[in-house]
C-alpha cells in the first residue's frame, strides 16, 4: 500500500531533435499527498508542460513510474488510460485546446458526455459552471468569439466537470487579467479536498505563494521543494 496519493519514481523524458537527444526530465522523484494544491514553477522550457503531459497520460516517459491507486499508470493500456482520463484525471492545456466548432457550453458538456449519456445533466452542469465563472452571457459563443481569458475559463470548466481526482493545469491564468486570475484561483482552491490533488504550472508568483507546495524545475530536476 502506497501511503502517498500520487508518486513519481525516477521519471525521465527526452525528445529527439535530429540526431541529438534533449533530456527534458531527468529522474524525477516526488511524492504528493491528497488535499493539496501544488505549484510547478521554472523558466520557460524547463519541462513543466512535459511533466504535466506525462501525468495526464498524454505522453509516455522514457523510464519511471507514476503510481496512483497502487498502480503504475505508465503501464496502463490505451483503454485503461481513456477510462482514467474520463473519471480521474483532467488537464487544462496551456493553449486551451477547445474544439473550435463547438460552443462554450457544448465544449464543457461534451467532457461529461464522454462518460455518461445524460445529455440534460451534462448541459445543466455545464451551465452551472459557466455561471460560476462569470460566463453566462457566453454560453453559445464559439471559441473564436471569446477572448483568451474567456476561453481559458471554458477550458477549466471542461476539465473539472467530471470532478477529477487529479487536476493538472498548465499556466491556467497565463491569459487572464487580475480580476479573472483571482476568480480562477479562488475556484481552483475550492477544489482542494480529500482524495483530490491539483498541480498548477505557473509563472505567477502570487499564485505560487498561495499553494501548499512549490516545486521548481530546473535542468531536468526538481531543485526546490518548499
Ligand atoms: N514534442 C516535442 N518534441 C521535441 N521537443 C519538445 C517537445 N515538447 C517539448 N520539447 C522540448 O522540451 C523542453 C521543455 O518544454 P516544455 O515542457 O514545453 O517546457 P515549459 O512548459 O516549462 O516551458 C523544451 O526544450 C522543448 O523545446
Ligand atoms: Mg509549458
């Protein structure tokens, strides 16, 4: 029985650039408890997105383990990964990744419909989230009709509609003004509870200061835990 909620063991990831191999993550070892909100900081190019993509099972590490629920998620097959992403794991992408020909409410509801056939409920939940994020008047807008900040809020709503146990957010406030940054942060902090973990990659110092744990990525390693 692993006493941690999520554990990374010797996680490494490199990319090939022509003949050259770029080692982005080198032997990362971190244990996370639940009921925490964690920030991941580090300069641009330090591997924050790469790490979050591994944790969200969007990419595979070269070596290492990601232990969650006493299982090594790296060894999951595609079907298991799909199930985990429906029920337990969600990511807010750095660039939103909203579906361009779906409206705000449709983008959010679709995430719920991936795991349930209850269309009415999916729209009710999506509407509730849009209201909470101050987007009641953007429900039927398409991504191109929304500002970067509005799109980002839709992307966050989409990620949390299934109440994931692990939520990874990749610079979720990167496009937001001060007021919207605070609104999103308040919301992310409300997600902090037992059996849940939120990890946020960010450049925002104020945000990082408020989190339970700050991890600094540098030269492929976590150099600072505070
Ligand atoms: N798919 C990829 N192919 C090649 N190199 C990549 C790929 N993804 C990321 N990298 C490289 O990995 C490094 C870390 O990138 P990234 O994780 O996006 O950093 P951060 O999110 O901290 O800015 C960068 O040098 C980037 O160029
Ligand atoms: Mg990034």
